[in-house]
């Protein structure tokens, strides 16, 4: 791995994603709200004696975003798993990795390029998951990316069609009004 690529992997955003994975994993293991973990860590980090690192704003944004949109994120992930897998069968750490990256793809795509979200998810899967995790994480995230692009195109096409229809109706109504005046 080149030095530049290694630096990128350990940049602030990657570390924020990694910590978000840790917090989401812990929240699931302890069956508590992940936002509470963020709040607890922020409180603990205020006292240096606790030796708890402050929570990066992007980590808090990811964890909060995943918590707020969990059902939709899990639905998107489940919709792209192979037929013999369910979300519950995945290792908890893989679920956490997928949730972080899926949140970026679905809810933060204006800020994080699709390729970055997918690549970082694969990197986290390599770091945390078993040997096969990066492959299926890649496949699931690619599927989510593709579905989001298709949905956006369909929405744009529908909006354009609606605008064209409105213009046609306005033209017809305008023609009828002009005919009535004549």
C-alpha cells in the first residue's frame, strides 16, 4: 500500500467511520441507543482522567444518522443480500460497517462521493470482518448505490414529465381561454 493511500485510510473521516462502527457495534451488543453512547463518550472525554477520546463531529453525525434512519438503512441492506442471507445472520460488526456506509450512500451522498463511501466500507470490512466480508460488503454497497441512482433518475424523469404536463395543460387552458375571448 502506498504511503499516500495509507495516510488516506487513516485520515480524520476514516477514523470517524471506524469509531462510528465501534459505537454502533457496542450499542447493538448492549441493546442501547447508539446516540446515548455518543453522549456518554462526549461527557467522559471532558475529564482527562477518564482517558476517553473526544467524539469527532462526523462520528456523531454518522451514529445519529444511522439511528434516525435505521429501518430504511436496514431495509436497503437486506434488499441487497443474497437469498440465503438475512440481516440477522450477518456478524454484528459487518452490520455496523454496512450501516455506516449505507447511511453515507443514502443520506450523506451530497457530501461524500459514492466511490468513497463504498471504498471506505470495504476498508472497514477488511479491518474488522472475516475474509469474505469485504466481498459481500462491496456487493451490497454497490447494489445500494445502483438502486439510489436509479431512484434518483426515476424521480428526475417524473419531475420533468410533471413539468412538461403542467406546461401542456397551461398551454391548452391558455388556448381555450383565448378561443373564448375570440
